[in-house]
């Protein structure tokens, strides 16, 4: 059950995912036609939380969602999954049409390993097999690689890392770094049927807490391993403490620093695990109900653009640089609300 009637035409959403530096924000800026979201030039993660950028793709009004990579240097996987889950629950409940997911990957990457593989695994678990036909696997930064080398990496992606997704209907394509190329890619999703991701079925239809979803369970396993590791290290430190001589001041100071650091890391993984126990669907439903109560009854029940936008805006940042397009969307919906009223209402 959704709060409002599901509709294909009023507002659509596309998620843009991939590891840090894959070019998610760059791709979105090309579609938006300006520097709407920040891009990063160094190895640190740039986009720390989800942001939704309104864009017209053909005649469709689309919220493109810029997401942090699951290899983020500042935030944990559990924090990122929680943000994405809350947004996906709100989108599903509100009846905004999810057109698909664009998964970006740098063709300049020599290997696919470690954190990139982990991020790909989480991504597949979020989507589930049935939604893979709405997934576009997009390689970026072709201008930085020799064509033949790029093509051989592309072949390896096709035959190995992405083979399962491609055999289930995903499409592979190259992004050439321009607005036209981004438009061609995004347009491919517009003709597709709306999809429901596995994570959304699990959270909303089956009412599972995050840790019981495929993606949350996978992250939870990683957290449990880390927790065991920190607990063991703390036990070892405790043994060491018992052996320390009263007079050994330097060692004691070092011990205290190590102990405090390990304790802090253990606390962080405990918080991560706690977060995954949350019932996201109930939480989000309550927040939406509280917000929509303040609006008029008619708006509450209709798939009305301002209502949909304000529900989405509760769960994701909308950059202020998008206000012109939002104003034109809102004026089309004939309610005379300007984007500045809209932003102040969020
Ligand atoms: N020439 C070119 N540069 C790109 C392309 N994609 C990304 N870049 C550059 O690569 C750097 C990182 O790109 P971002 O768009 O910030 O990467 P991101 O995926 O959003 O990364 P996070 O926000 O950290 O998750 C920026 O300096 C971009 O300008 C591309 O297709 N072509
Ligand atoms: Mg970014």
C-alpha cells in the first residue's frame, strides 16, 4: 500500500551509484547543465549524503539522486545504506516512479578489487535480480584511457564482474563526458517500466528491519567481523596491561592511547549494528504522515507534484542551485508556489 496513488507521469526518480570518484556528481552536473552538485578532484569522498537534482529528460520530470559511494572515506556503509533506504522507502510510499539505476565505473581503474567489489556486491543486493533490467552499467573517463586498453577492460567487465547483471537484463554503455552523452544514457531509462528494488520489497512490503534485508545482512556480517577483531584486540591489550610494570610510564601512555582508539572503533561498529536494527518503513511512514497532516486533505491524497517533491525533500537534500527548474515545475503544476517557498517549507 502506498500513501498516494502510484503514477507514472508526475515525478520519476533515477539513482546514480558507484564508488567514490566514479563520476556520479560529474554525470549529474552534465545532465543538469551546470555545477549543481560538488565534484571532487582528490581521493577523499566528495558527496557525503544523498542529494536529489531535478532534471527534465525529454518530457519526464526526473529527480536524479546523487549517492555517496559504499567505499566512502568519511561515512560507514551502515550510515549510507540507512540514508538510501529512507529515501527509497519515501519514494515507494509516495508513489514516485523509480525508473532505474545508473551504476558508474571508471574505465581507468586497472583492477576491480577490495572496496570496489564490496560496493558492487552491496549494489547487487539492493537491486535484486528482478530490477536488473533497469540497471545501466556505465563506464566513465574514456578520454583518459587508450581505446584498446579501455576496450579490453570493458571486455573483462562484460565477461566477468558484470556478467551476472548483464545476463539478467542490465545494459552496458560508455559515457563520453558530455551533456549529450549523459542525456542519451539517461533517456534509455525513461522508456522502461517503473521498478521496485529488492531492498524496497524487503523494507516496505515485508516490513523487515535493515539487518534482515540482503544488503543490510551483508553489511551486518562485515560489521560483526570488525567487532570480533576489535574485541580481540582489546583483550590482547588488557593482557599487556597486566604485564606492565608500575614504573613503565612510556608504555603505559602508549597503552592508554591504543586502548582509547580501540574502544572508539568498537563503539562505532556497535552503533552501526544498532542502526541496522531500525524499522525504516514504520519510521518513514510516521514522518510522512506527520508532515502531510499539516497540508490540506486534497493535497495529501493526490499524486500532486508539490506534495511529492516535499515528501522527497524530507529525505534527501535538494541543492539550492536547482531552484529555477523547480520553480518552472511548480508553476506548471499551477499552484503558484515559488521554489523559495518550497525550500523554506522543507
Ligand atoms: N573528463 C572526465 N572527468 C570526469 C568524469 N567523471 C568524473 N570526472 C572527474 O573525476 C573527479 C571525480 O568525479 P566526481 O563526479 O566528483 O565523483 P563522484 O563519483 O561523485 O565521487 P564521490 O562524490 O566522492 O562519491 C572530478 O574531478 C570530475 O571532474 C568523466 O567522465 N570525464
Ligand atoms: Mg559525488
